[in-house]
């Protein structure tokens, strides 16, 4: 097919009432301009066929004098050839008309005057899939189907990216973005069914379902353009609808619902309660309160599904429904960016409803075996996770894509890191009561509250807990100095995380690296605003400190860096220090002179910024005796917080993620000397700094050389902790989540 105008034929079609509606029903002619492959409309029906390159827009929505057909050759042709092509299009419409008439005849035999909604949808979706598979008849009588499409009888699957419509399947594609391993690991190898699309996807609809406190901060907060349900995260949990203790086993069976994780919004862990959605495939027999998705698949609320089962127990059963807790949502423009060429995190598929439901049944079968206790040779979470991953693979296979193709952008080691983090998430979230499986090695009756005091040293335990791997990666391999132990919280700093910034303290010496002490910035800690209910860390790049150097691009001109020589002589206490940084020194001569505020009985002193700079410039305080921090770590306390009332003790005795260690002065001197040799964080220094971080952490262990002592079942977690720490530092402190290689 070649490029040309269809003015006359379009006019003819417009004046032919019988076939105009059929043409508009099955085909939408795409108006191609200077960028023919850039979709200019997100309306349903927009299609693209690989190979024959079909791009189609609605004839009725465009002037007839401006309708073009775009081919892969992109060349103009004579009007006669285009007339022939148009007539072939017309012939397809006639055949489609005959197809619909035949279907209509079958429906009339069932005393129906119209196609059911499901049958009409099957018609146009299947017809579109056929076009994608086989292409339009070409002028040389050679048909060329798309490489990424498959149709068999009533089943079909083909790529529609970037078109997203209700009933679309989103299949995630791994990228080099380290966020996939650190945050919301469940998106890795995920499959999502789109259930709702805003009337105007570019502007979005107001979010009226999710509470404001559960909405992420950022642009276009409070609006959504697409909603969906994650299909491949089945749990071993069941929801019992009846609280009646006298109910029989049969009555319990008729009100027991197997639960899947549908998304993080109003999900199974939501503080605002869980919103359940029940998919079913009753088709035209479904309740009027159900919302149609694709084919016979619709969804309704759990309460309506329960009512159907209670009122018609012989007709409906909980196993007829797929029950999901929570849903997914994308803001205006968000999904388009994630699908775009720069990120390409999703492939959008059009798949028949029978295939979708069949995949859900396969996954349900494995979950049922897990719930029944029939699988004893493998961990429950691995069985459930593998069932979900197989669904992901099956949808790729439907379009002829191998797993190796889908993961080709990642080195094998980095893919292994993503898979391992997803496995940790599954261990916690897919199995009821999922907790760290190393708890049997911990003493639940311990009380470490006495050693937690200013100047005490705590360290992350090994192997790491799942909770720390998933949610607190900055504390992996961490060495922590306690600053305060108060009634309402414990305050400390992580000693071993240099940032990609530094402060020039003395012209003749190298700048002093600024260290990341934790998630709460210094000013927020001092004024107490971290206690605010909706406190959000400001990640903006507006704030610039005098003497603050950005090493992210590895380009620093020390001659251009300013330094404030003014010293505040006013005698004020530490709490009144207005600096944005926290300074700590370990100079024994200054300590003997009571310079700074001593932390308990330790050899650490807090010192005000102007006082520290004065002594550094005077030569009485050496840089290797000094550390400067941009933030602190705060563990709040409260009777309702955890098993031990929060604080650092909760991490030690409740979660078993940290331990308090007793170190002598010589041991601490060696650790301090090692850490003060760490460099400002750059791509070149990342691995060197991590080696020093881990070595210092290991030196704090009561069992020297702890890393080498773990038995086999802990080895993978230990290696995973190192990889996750590197990913965190690369993304959060170095600011390079796309180009840093993290392998397992």
C-alpha cells in the first residue's frame, strides 16, 4: 500500500449509508502528517500493524479532503492505485458486514435482535487482531502479517503500544533503572489489566477514592488517567466473609475468598482499608452492578459478589470470582512516559478474554495447591511467585517474544538482583504472616535498652532482614553513632555513607566529604518538624549551600568555591546552631579542653560549625578527626509502635535488624581512620567507598570476619545486601540510577 489521497472514495463511502457505519465500526483511518508513526489520538480503535504498517483514524472525524493512508514504504502513488487500495478496504468492510450479519443471525436464533456487548466486542477486537496479523491485501497480492501478533480461531494477541484502552494488558519490561530493585519490587515482571481509562487521558479525572495521605507527592497529584489490577500476584491468604462461629464447613466454603494483590492503592496493607474488586466471566448473565472490561470479563465489588453467592449458592461460588485487594493507577502523562522510547517499561497488548481468564485459572490452580498444603518441596512464596512469573512469560510468548528478548537490556547479574529483590518481596507479601525467615536465630526476649545511650555504636545485623532489604536499604552494612536517647525518640547518624558533595574547610587541604546520616535533614530535626504528620523530604535541587560542592558530574573547580570566613563569637548552646550541617570531632586534645559537647562517656564530641571551622583553619583540629553530616536518623517511640515501643530498641529487640556493639577505643580508632579516608562519592569512588563501608561495619562485629562465617542459607542474603546497598547509594546519593551496574 502506498501513500495517496482518498478524496473521491471517502466521499463515496460517506454517501453510502449502509456501509458507512460498518466502515466507521471496524476501521479508523489515521491521518498521517509529517510524523506518520507518532500517534496523534488516543481513541479506542487506533491500531498499528507491524510489517504492513496500518495506521487508521476515523473517517467521520476528519474532512475527506485530508485523509491519507501511510505505508511502510512512505511513497506517493497514482490516484488509480489508491482507488484500488480503497476498494480493497471497502471489500474488507463488506466482508465484515457479512460476518456481523451471520453473527446477528445466530443471535436471532436465540430470540435476540442485537449482538450482545461481549459478542460485539469480540467482533471488532478480533477483526482488528486479524488486520494486525494479516495486514491489508497488498497490490502485489502478497500479504504480510505482523511479527508481533498471533491469532488462532477466537484467540488473539498483538501489540498496541502506545494505545491503552479498557481491557488492555500491560506487560512490564525490565530496564536499567535501579528503582525496580529498590522500590515497589512487585512491578518487576508484572502483568496489569486496565480496568478504567479517563474520558480525557491527557487531563485525567479527579481522584475521589484514594485518601489524600496515600497519594504520592509530585506533579498532577490527585488525578488519574488509567487504572488497573495487577493480575499475577496471588497470595496464600483467604478472606472469610462470615464471622458466625456456628457456621458449617459448607457454609464457610461458600463464603471463602482467595485473595490476590491487585495494587498498592487501597491495597492489603492500606491504613485506610482495602478496596476489593472481583473479576468474573459470567458475560451477559452478570449483575447490572458489574462493569464490563473485555469480552465476558467484568468486575464488581466484593459485597455484590458475596450477595450473589449468598442469594444463589447453586449458581454462584466464590471460586467463580478472582478477588483482588487494591489497584494500580497512573497520573496524566505518567504511563505515556513509562511507555516512551526513553524508558520503554511497558508493552501494551490486546488479548482475547478467554486467554486472560485461562491465565488467571492457571495461577489460581497453583495458589489452591499452596493453600491446601499440597506443595511441600518448595517454599510457598516461591511457588506463588513462579506462577505469576509464568503468566508474564506466557503473555510475552503470545506475541512471539522470548524472555531473553524482554530482558536483553540488562546484564545477567543485574537481572538476578531484580529477581532476588522480587523474591524477598514475595516472601513478605504473598505468604500470610510473612516475616523474616531468620527469626529463629534471634532471641526474642532480649532487652538492649540499657546500652542504647549517647555515644553508643549500633550496626546492621547480618544476614539482613527482609524488612531492611525492602524498605531501609540505607541501613544495610551501616555503622551508627547514637546522638540522643530521649523519651520520644532515638537519634543517631550513619557514619559510613559519604555523599557526592563536600565542604572546603582549608585552602591547602582536600575538601571534607559531607556524609549522609539518615533520612531526616538537620534543620528538620532541630526544629522538630519531622514530627509533622505529612512531613515529606524535599528532594528539590533549589537549596545551595555556600561551600557546598556537587560532585555528581565529577567536575569540580576548587578555585570557584566560596567559603565563609566569618565566625560567630556568640556563646550559644548546640541546639541553637543554625547550620544546615552537623559536625562531630574525635580530637582528644580538643576533647580535653572541652571543645564541643561530649556524647556520653565516648570519645565523640558534637561541635558547632563555626567553632569547627575556626579550629580547622587554625590547625588545632585536623580533617581526619572531623566528620560533617547533612542529616540524621530518628527512631520515634510510642506505646503503639511495634513490639518494644519504637526507638532504636525496636530495631534491635523487635525487628532484629540491628545490634548494639561494645567497642574499645583502639577498635573505634581503627574504624574512624578507615572511614575518614573515604572519598567524595563519584562513579569512580563508589566501589572503593562501599568496600570501606563494609570493612568498617565488619570490624565492629563481635565475631571478627563475620562476612566469611555465614553458612550457605545466609550467603545469598549477604550478597544481596551488598548489591542493594550499592543500588541505594547510586540512586539516592550519587543520583545515577540508570547507568550504575549492580550485579548479584
